[in-house]
């Protein structure tokens, strides 16, 4: 390195890469016509919160996609490395007590995850694969799910201003670069949604608002990087 600020630039680059990796997979919200995605980290936080009343403690949680070769093409260009639209599968380990049959706890947990995935996020989850990893001596206490920090970005330009004004948008974010990425006849918006709004509904409203606001009515894709529970 030959310049005084090179170490700072390297640190910034490293932090950006780490934050991108922390997002996990970019999961399709809705179907191929919906043009929306959500970071696995954001979806997992919502699912973990939904599981707190099931009598189980979630361990490792993974959300897997369908076979990319057979998945339909999305109507808009997806974010880099995003999974194609199609059914999703939740894979999770959990711990619980033996105070009630394990299959009863597993059924309650599976139901909680499916409802949250659909009603709170808009994920097309068709399978939940659960396994018991530990038997506890006492009923688990509900634990608060930590929220990841949001790298907020100020709205800039017509597209950013239109997106930021949609109900349910907490802020624009900048994990994959700028909050608004503009290409040839296409705009991608990155944002955080409020926990009391369904993520897919917010994303669809943002797509409509941005397409209407930007000259030429470009195609619009939305990436939700965080779901923020507001007190």
C-alpha cells in the first residue's frame, strides 16, 4: 500500500464484504412476477421471533431455495447472486423439554414458522424440516431476538424519495452499494421494512411508487435487507 489512507480503504472494503456475507442468501419474496427479494438474515430474525411461543428454542436455521435450473425467470433483473423465484424450504434444529410429546412441539413450531413466513414476510415456503438437537430440563424462557444494525442511507433522487415515502419503509439501506442502483431501463432499491408491515406488500408498493415516479417507467426490483421491529 502506497498511500496514507489505503489501510482505511481496505478496512472499509473488508467491512462491506463482511456485511454482504452476513446478509446470507437473497430469497425471493412472492413469485416470479413480484420482483422482490429479502436477505436471509432479515427473514431468519422474523422467524426466530415467531418461534418464541412454541415451547422450542431454535438453533441453526437455514432457508433453502428450489432448483435453479427448473425455477421460472423473474420479470425483472434480480440482485447479484439472488435465488430465483420458487418454493422455499426451512431447515432448523431446536431444543425443548420432554414435558409434552416432541411431535406436538415440532408441529407447533412448524406452524409458527409457516404462518410467519407467509403472513409477515411473503415467502413461499412449502416445506419445514425440523430436528431435535437437545432435550432441556426446564421449559425455555422466551428470549429477545437481537436485531442486526441497519446501514441506513438518505433518499437521493426521484427513485429514492419515492421509495422512502412508502408506508412500511423504515429507511433505505446500502449493503450492496448505493441504496438505489440504476441501470438501463431498470432500478433496484434496497431498504428496511417495518415489522408491523408484510415485507412483500411494502416491496410491491415501492415498486409501483418508483416506476411511477421515474421517467420512462423502468422495471423495478426491491431488496429488503432488514425487518425492523419498532417499539
